[in-house]
C-alpha cells in the first residue's frame, strides 16, 4: 500500500476514534444520570451543581456569585444558561465536545509539525481514550474548556495567526488565570522566525556584552510581540472591565484575587497544605501563602529562558511545575498539563518499560494519598501527618517524572520542525 493510501486510511481511523471517544463520554454521561438518581454517591461533579445554580441566578437577573463557592468568570454561567432553559445536561454535552475537540486539536497540531498520520493519531489517542479526561468531562467538570482554549492558542501560534492567538490567549487567561504563566515563552518566541526548519542559534557569549545582547534580543519589542501584547491586553481588559461593570468587586474577589491570596487548608496534593492548615489562624498566614509563589516564579522564568523556542514543550513544563509547586493542587489540575503531553510524546526518548513504570508510580502516588484522604474525610481518623507525607511522596514522584522527561526529550525544536 502506498504512503498516500496509508495516510488516507489513518485519517479515516482518526475520524472513527473521534466519534468513538465522543460516544464513550456520552455513554458515561447517561450512566452518570442513572447513578445520580439511584445511588448515594453521585457521579456528577459537585462543581457542576455550582455552575448550574450560578446559571439559574443569571437567568433571574442576579449575580452568579450569589451561589456560594462560584469562583469562575460569569461567562461560564452565561454559557450554561441552557441548563435552565433547555436541559440540565447541556453543560455536560458542552464539556464533552470541548474534550473531544481537544483531541482533534492535538491531531491537527502534530500534523502541522510534519509528523506522520500514524504518529499524530497515536498521540491524539493518548487524550481521546485517556480515562482521566473521559471521566472528568462526563462528570461535568469544566476543565475541558481550558484545554481547548490553551491548545487553540498554540494552534493559532503555529499558523502564525498572531492576532487570533492573542485574542484566544486573553480569553483563556480571563476564564482561568493559570495560562498567564505562558506570557514569557510566547513573547520570547514571537521574536524568532519559528517557521524555520531549524533555529539558527549562535553559541552563547558568556561575556557581559554577550549577555546584554542576548537580553536585548529577548526583550526587544518586535512587530509580532507588540501586536500580541496589545491585542491580548486590550481583550483581557475589555472582558474584565465588562464583568466588573456587571458584578463589581465580587467578580474580582472571587475570580482572581481569591486564587492569589487563597489559603486552602483542606487536604489536597500540595506539599504546602499541612503548613497552611497549621498556620491558618496565624497573622503570618497570608504572607506564607504569598511566599509559596516564589519557587514557582523562579522555576517558570528559568524554563521560559531555556525552552521558549519549543513553546509546546515549554508550556508543558511550565504547567507541570506550576501544578506541582502550587499551594493548592487537586486532581483536575493534572488535566492542565496532560492535554499538552501528547504534543511532547513524539520526541520523548523514554523506553516503553520506563514509561509504564513511571505511569504506575504516578498512579500509585495518587492512590496512596487517596487512601489516607479517605480515612480522614469519611472515617474521621486523624491521618493528617501520613496524608502530608503521602503528598510529599507524590510531589517527589512528580519531580522525578519531570526530570526524566526533560533529560530524555530529544529535540528542543521549533514549531513546524517535526519529523517528516
């Protein structure tokens, strides 16, 4: 069979798998509706009830923040008003479609990077048939919206659609603030001709003049850089100002400031949780929470300077570090970097055996933490110390996995510089 015929067959397979991925999620959503009605433990994510309640307040002309614990942009509540007018499952269908679209975007992006159809499909299946995003989206969690927005932004960058990328980036930061960490690698990237097959990079000059020249290259406001900054900042300000006009300080407090000053003393995967729990009544509590951002900031700056030419890999490392070192870390945060992982997989020089071992280790770390969390949450046993130690173990596992990925990544390539 010719190469062209093989690629055509693989493209047909891609369509089949996309439809299959959608049907799997749809079936789980239908099952979840049955479980919600018949079992004590609900399948639907508790956040989905929060979204729906917020949408109900919006339809009544009230603020979505009338719903306690709603800490998202009002745009989400507005988008889910069909939950009230049409059907309570509308939001789940929307999140499922965003989830499948994320897999399609992965396929498109790998094709643009000149990978074969077979390689692109296998990597896309890492998302489309992954049990974690399947479960999360079918339960009504909105993380798939962020996955789609982030990948759309990177896709627009790959196509060199600077204004479109800037618009999508501003929307993604407005919806959830964590992509703001991508601003440095994107800014640095836009100063280079990243459509070249291979970046022509001169050897680093360690002298003071060489470092100054390098700094000027990274910061110089080129046309693309200025265009991206102006469009993204303008769109973000307009969105934020309009939401502030509608809902006032409550919008700023719940959507943005809460996440900056947040001191979540409930048990979570973060290595900081027990310290924040013990100091929750201290006058230094807010200061300690803010100091927790310092390791993140230093690491993200270092990674931006080192890997910006391969912005997909850089954003993956960024997100992995941000989640791992964050002062609050829950399971849904893992999707923030897992949606970027398939873009990195083709150039990972890790053997299958090691991949399986690291994956098993990652799941073991979560399972151990969940074991102690169950006894704390449902049995009322004092497992704070063992839970914190399990969190430290999971933190160490994540650092070990990230180290292996960075050491075995075979080509810090630019966009459109993949394998033919």
